C-alpha cells in the first residue's frame, strides 16, 4: 500500500530452535535468494532452557552467513518468560543487541512488543499470536522493514 514492491515469504518453522535455523539457512537462501531477511529465532531456545551461549553463537553465524551474501538482516529480538530466573532472562535479552551491534544490522528490540502477555492477542497457548496479534506485530516490525527497504534501494 505504501508503494514498496517486495514479495514477503515466511520461511519460519514452528517450534524450531536457532540450531535448526542455522542448519537450513543455506538451503533457504539458495532457494529464495532474498534481499532482506527478518531473522526471528531463539524463543524456542529459551523456552527449552538452552544455554544462551548457544543462541548467541548460532545468531552470530546466521547473521555472518547472510551478510556475507550481501543480504540485509533485520534481527528480531526476543525476551524470555520469567520462570527461568533473572540471570537467564538478562543473558538472553542481552544477546540480540550485542549481535546487532557487532554486525551493524538493524534490530527490532522485542518482536512481540505489545503482544506478549496479552491474552486477547494470543492463542489459547498464550505463546502464539492470533490474527489480531500479528497485526500488532506488523506495527512493530514495519518501520524497521521500511528502513531496510530504503537502504536496499541505495545500494
């Protein structure tokens, strides 16, 4: 509607960890040949209580692979549920801005801003957004995507 001529493809896999994303990134890039990737992974790592160091390593390698192929990356940050304790939550949350700064990529600080914890915007599992929840996510993501599109046009 705003005049950007881009095709958007959801290449995500429900339930996937960052290790799964890392294991298939080359196939996804080869088949889709994207200009811009919104990289949103890690929530399932956290929900499983996996070592935050593993998430950081996987994100670092994913972003390096994408940027080495001249693909713009928007990193979608996640936050973890409080049941894993403050140290885990802090370690998890610190990863996304650190990776974005290291690689000089765009960051959406919290992908589920305004959606997480709101029952009316989530399915009965309280983790996955409803259609209304996704509409709210678009409001969060869209300004960063516009920035990426504008940067892409300047290349």
